C-alpha cells in the first residue's frame, strides 16, 4: 500500500470514528455555563488526554493482544463489527442520542464542572471504537514508516477535533442541527463500508481464503 493511501485511509477511519462534527455540539452543551477561556482549556485538555490513551493502545495494543492470546484476525473481525455498530448508530442517529443523554446526566450534576476527562476524553473521543480503529490501523501498517503515517493521521484528526471543540459554540450556530445530522449520516455510511472491509480481511485470514 502506498503511504499516502494508508494516511488517507487512516485519516478517514479515525475522523469518522472520533467524529469531531458530532462531538462539537455535545461539548457546546456540556460547557454552556463555562467562560470562553474555561471551555477552551477543557477542550485542549480533553484532546490531550484522548491522544495519550489512543497513543498507548496504538503502540502497545499488539503486545496486549499477544498477552491475552488473541489472534490479529479475530481482533480485525471484532473491531470491524464494533465499528459497524457505531456506523449503524450514526446513520440512524442513535449515537448522537446516547451522547446527548450522557451530556444531560453530566449537566444535571452541578458538582461536576470539568468535563475534559469524563465524558469528553473518554468515552467520547477515545472510546472503544477509536481504540479498536487505531489498533487495527497500526496492525495493518508494515514497519515504522507506515506506523508513522497512521500516527500522523491520528494527530491530524485530533488537531481537527481540538479546533472543533474550541469553536464548538460558534460552529454549531453556523452549521445548525440539520447540517450536522446530514454530515453524521454520510460519515456513518462511509464507516460501515470500512468496517465491512475489516471483517472481510479478518475472515480471509482466519479461514485462509484467497
């Protein structure tokens, strides 16, 4: 695989799974009572913590699979199915609904002010789908040059995510709910196709299909 193709594939996959356009309105709702400076600080902190979590799984996820005696092809199938369910939720707006319900629970608890760790960093940004995706992509990479391509794609997506969270308030007012819903559905369809490819690759490897 050409490195630029790997970068684009990794970027699209991680962008769809992390879903900056979907996280921005939720973050805007969670930080309604915060000042602009507080909201910006929490956004950057949430992105940084998510980056650390995803980086750990990207670099050491393969060793974790080995320690648990899990075959890579089995993880491909499981990861693909997990991503497919995320895609299904995105297309039918179940994912957004759950995020909003989680946000309402946090907002209803006055003593919880800093939302950077929970729920933003985890599980919204570095959730099971993102962890599975980054591990799959790193396992697909051959050698450090390709691994760096995946890590660069992850860095680019997280940078966009940080920018989306920082500009969450103005962004949601600019796009509106309908545009955000259309974007989420389109990304969901794309993620479903990528998830299906992971399952196909896993089945080929497991059953030695040509």
